């Protein structure tokens, strides 16, 4: 999944992104409040200024 698809799905109301591959994704400034990113591969992803309140990053 790329950043554009994730953001579109999030805007449509989806918050379950467990185990997705987001290596190198540009999520800078993204609003991902309450997203479940458990086990998501975020290596090299840009999360600068991303809103991750209540997000699960375990």
C-alpha cells in the first residue's frame, strides 16, 4: 500500500491498517488519529508532523 491509498482509505473511515507495508511512505503531516498500525512496516517512512494521537504503533 502506498501513502495515497492509506490516506484515501482513512478518509473513507477505515482505521485498521495492521500489518501493512508502508516502507518509505511519505505520511508527513498526515492525520492518522486513532489508526491501528500494529505490526505495520514503517521503515524509512516520513512521519514528520503526522497526527498520531490515539494511534496504535505497537
